[in-house]
């Protein structure tokens, strides 16, 4: 028996990550609804503002540009995701880094806005490296690095411990 106050919705995105299309016999049971592509830049801006970024408008445009350019520049790998899901992951990490860094309290000083923008850019660059680098194949690391340097020229990058990790791995393999 059908309940008049009950509805069932099926969301399908067959172009995303090797998902299959709904079979025709099941598709006939559902009514199609058109969807609109989300405004990724606005979503990024709201996420950054909600995490305390004072320059969220400028930074969101740069972050969206980075992911769009990565999708066009990097090789086609089945595990790459340059969409909203990956962007949101990078923005969440940027928010955690901002929270960990604390507030600089630089309001009201000359040049403070640009210094704050540079600091926030650096946080965004670091979050991009933390979320993207583990997924990249070696051939694409240089391309993403040059994109980051071009889009965030004032976003300095910290060493994420790669040299220490390599030294520890080398030491461990030498003992084998």
C-alpha cells in the first residue's frame, strides 16, 4: 500500500566517479527533475567567511580557479576529484589551520590588511598541499606546484615534513 504522505527521491550523477546509470525499467518509475549546477565560488566564500577568513571573497575566487585549472592541467587519473567535494575538503582543512593559528589581531595597523591576506593565502596554500599532495601522481606534482605559485604568489608554503619522512624511510630500509 502506498502512503500518500511519503516520497522517495533518487539522486543520480552517472558522470561522477564511475557510477552506473539507473536501468530503464527503474527509471520509468521515477519522475525526472532538472538540477542546476551549484555556485562553487559562493559556497567557497561562505565556507571561508564562516571559518573566520577576512578576505574570503578574494581567496574563494583563487581557490576555485586553482581547482578548475588543476582539472584541466593534471593528467586524467581515476582517483582525481577536482569538484566541490575536494574543494570543500581543502577549505575545511584551511579553517582548521586558521583556528590552530589563532587570530593575529592585526586590525587597524597600516599594511595589516595585506599582511592578513598573505597569511590567509598561506593557510589556503598549506591546506591545498595537505589535501591534494597525497592524491597526486608524481608527474602532476610540478604542475600543481606551479599553479599554486601562480595563483597564490604571496602564499608561502611550509615543508610538510617530506624531508624528514624520506630520511626516516631511508634509514629504515638501510636497516633491512
